[in-house]
C-alpha cells in the first residue's frame, strides 16, 4: 500500500492509485478507493467519516478528474 512517510505530504499521482488507498483533501475530507480501472480510465471511491466508515454513496469519476481535484496521500 502506498503511504507517505511520517511528516510527509504528497499529492496522489496515477502511480499511487490502488484499491484501499485512503486520500485526503485540504479540507480534511477523506475517501477510500474501491476500484481502479486503468484500462477504462475510471475509479470508484467512498467518502469516509471521522471513524473511517463509509459516509456517502459511491463516486465514479475518471482518473484524470480525480487527480485534478488535488487529493493527498493520507
């Protein structure tokens, strides 16, 4: 699993994308990747609450759109 070293903040890149990866944005929102389909160029994720439990329905953006949102490794 890809994780940043303690004290390191890195943006998620295409190479980092794998099922189970937890990402965060600048506002503290966290998501867990549920599916990564590189051939189709899509992925699926759920938002997580503070207890890291699923909070909302599944989102299915393109990989390009997901990376453009500026997620960080959590």
